[in-house]
C-alpha cells in the first residue's frame, strides 16, 4: 500500500503540482489564525495528508480520469470531463473523500478555495480552460489537500494552546 | 408538517433574517453566471429551499440551540456554542443537512460564504461576537440556504439553455 | 443534457441492471413502512431519481471506470478497482453524489444495502468477485439509486398522511 | 479541551452506554474480516474514536438535545425530537460529524447499524419508544462510534497485513 502513496506523489509532480505549491496555499489560509506558522509546518501537514490511504487512491483515480479525457479515451462522458462542465459535480464529490476525513474546517476551506482558485489551483484551471490539459479532477483534489492540511494545522495549534493553559 | 415550514420562516424573521437578505446574497453569487437573473428569481429559489422538510427542521433545531446558549440554559456545551469556538464544527455539520440535498454547487458556495461572510451573514456574526446574541448555528444555516438557492438557479439556468439549443 | 439521462439508462441495461431489479429492492425496503405501496410506485420513484442530472453523470462515470478496469486500460489503479479492494472507498464516495441529494433516509438505507447486498446488488457483486466482470462502482451506484428512491417514497407517504390529517 | 473528552465519556455512562457495550458491537461487525480480533482491540479502537475533539462535541450536543426534549424544555421542535419522528433526520446528520472523519467503511457500517439496531442501540431505541427516555440523538451517536471504531480496525488490520507481505 505504501506503494500507492509514493505513486500518488509521483503523479502529482508529473501533472505539475509540487508539495511546495500546495504548502504555500496552506500557509496563506492559516497564517492569520496561527501567527507563528512557518512554511515548513505546512509542508509537514501536507505530507501527513498525503500519507492517508484514501488520499492516495483519490489522487490516482482523479488523475486517471483527467488523463483519459485528455487522450479522448473515455466514452459518453469524455467531453463533459474535458470541458469541466460546471454542473458535472463528480470532481467535487471525489475530492470530498479527502475533505470529509479532515473535519468541518477542511470542508469550509475547500469551498472557499474552489471558488477563489488561488496559486497553483488557478494555474491548473487556466491550463485546463485553454485546452492545454485536462485538470477537471486535479484542481479539486489540490483544493482538498490544501484545505485538509489547513484543518490539521488549526487543530494542532489549538491543542498546543490548550497544553499551555 | 406545513406547520413546521411556517414556523421556521417565522423564526428566521424573529432572529433578524429576512427572505430579501438571503435572496440578495444569492443574487450576488449567481449574477455573473446568469446575466438575465432578477432578484425575484432569487426570492423564488429561496422560497423553494425553505419548502423542504429537512430545511425547516434544521432551522428550528439550530435556532433552538442558539437561543438556549443565549439564555445559558445548556450545560457543558453552553460556552462553546455561545462563543462560537472555531473547532466546534457542529454548526457546519448541521448546515450540511441543507447543503447536501442541493448538490455540489451548493457545497462549494457554502464554504465560500462561510469564509467571506457577506451581507446578513457578517451582520449576524458581528452581533454574535459582540455578545449581543448567539448566532453560532444561524449564520451557517443562512450560508446553507443561500448556497442551496444559488445551486437551484444554476441548475434551472442550464436546463433553460438546454431547451433553447 | 436529456441525452445524458437516456445514455445513463441505456448503460444500466447494458450492464445487466433493469429498472425492475432496482424497483424490487425499493419495494422490499419500504413495504413495511408504507402498507399500501405497489411496485409501480417504486418504478415511478426510481424514474424520478434517474431524472436528476447528478445521477446520470455518476452512472456514466462509474460504469466508465468499471469497463476500463475490465479492459485493463487503467494504470496504477487498475488492479485495485478490478478486485474491488475493500479499502478503496472511492466507489462509495461516488455513490454519495446520488445519496446526499436524497437526504438522511437515503444515507442509512445505502449503508444497509451495501452491507447486506440483496437481489441485483448481490448478483453484480458475485459476478465481479468471480472475475466475469468488474462491478466495483456499479453495485454501489445501484445501492444509491435504491436507497434514494426509498427515501422519496418515505417522504411522499408522509406528505400524503399529513394532507389527510 | 481534554476536559470535553472526559465530560463526553461521563455523559455516555450517565445515559446508560458503556465502552464495553460499544466495543461488543465493533467486535460483532469486524470479527469475520479480522479472525485474530480480540475484544480488547475493539476497546482500544473505541477509546481512540472518543479522543477526537469532534466526537466529544457531538456527544455533548446530542445528549444535551435528548435531555432537553425529555424535560420538555425545547420549543417547536420538542415533540419531533421526543418521538424520534422518522423524517427528522438531524440526528443522523449530527452523527455524520463522527462518521465522516473515519472514511467510507465507517459510512456503510453506520447505515447498517442504524437499520438493524443491534445490542445497546436496540436497547436505547426501545427505551426511547416506550417513553422512558429520549435517545433520538444518542442511538445514532452510538452507531457512529461503533462504525468509526470498526473502520479503524479494518484499516489497521490491512496495514499489518501489508507489513508482513
């Protein structure tokens, strides 16, 4: 199974998404709540999210669908996925498999990122819209990883505060 | 059961939330996607969301908890709810009972509204933070109604376009 | 878009699932709560579920993945899907896109069907386990349609009772 | 915060639910998949679930609502909660805050337990139906804890198997 975790990381890199890209968005989301936050903490949190079995499977499945749509090897659903049709909705549902296991802070952050598309999310979406690639699933998956890592940081920060009290 | 629907509308008004407040936020969310949208369409969509049984029950349960916390009549959980502790999370979960039945567009809009707190959502939150009232559940419920009505409008708009093609 | 609805029905038939198969499971679930229920009511409820855009997209996407795994045309994830690995979990998540929009009765029934695998669900699963076909996504999708139609019937029944009171 | 965890355990005991009651149901669910499973492993898994902040908050909020309904101190919604009206649905939604963070195995087991009501779940429901107490939220919360602990065991078992390979 560790194999799937490594494969999912490799696939992210191949599709143009680095751990740093993801960690930067986590930092932007949480720095105002956690003043002592460093980018390294965000990288650690992203690493922890990527350790989860569900996350590896979601990344591999989503990228599989994106690449298949790029290659026009899907049937009826190919155009819907390739053009990221706004009412398709399966991309957000797939990303929920990551978001759900990280609690309600992950959920609200996910929606926010999906609407505002900062950093690497916007870059992926732009390339997708221009027809250079299909990122219908990947952009939502990145939003899900960012929001889950942000939720982890919020919970850890609160735990540390509680210990000091 | 219709009784519960009327009661839930009355409670919203009593707690300072009008249908127009909600419809305005729906309009702001959807106008850029649906250029011919009128505020009246948004009011109709909000009315449709409020007709659902789950929505009435969620509104009544959430406001019940807010009011109980205001009156300090809850036990262990009173302070957590009254101060809207950021990791409480049950308020967002309760709002999901509304959001889930309206599909993935409702879900992403919900997260966005919960983070950005526009219009009446911000007003409710400010009054809550200042200690004038407890709106821990209500502000999330309003976000859920807005995002659900926005999802309805997006789906109806797409259906109309499909008919014209 | 209506096109996708027809396509999703055709695909269900091609993969060995008829509306009657689905309606029979709905009938078995709800007859004890609704004594006057007929199989025709269940067929109508299944038809209504299949009218939803999200449902059509989920059916088409899930069957696409099943068929691709059968043909060994997926990459890293092919064996995981083909063998319906118990911790994969993406099949249940995909089915949630159908279940969520039908409320909490749909959700509990979904879990029950997924564990007990009655009728056509068990037939699909057996054929999958024997290697004759891959139904990793389809069996969960059928559970989701059954439980959603059952939820519709429960709500309609309650509405009728309320009118008579 | 640790305080809330202890309080939530104390409340469970006060309302007639022991860790052993919960662990027994976990054992019944998982023994066929994990032949070497002991009841002690199930107790450990239940303890881990109860350590999560969301779980403590859900238990405290749900029991608060049950007790308030017992005391007739809620308003419009009192009868709906007291009689565990089948279309209420907020009790299942609240339990989802526990189930969601434990992945898709937790979700399907939750639905199964909620329909079949084994052991302590059935005892709670019977006492509720007889009017001796209100357990509308508690029975769903117990189902959620059981199914989440079962999911933990399934994942740990798979991890151990992977290490031996």
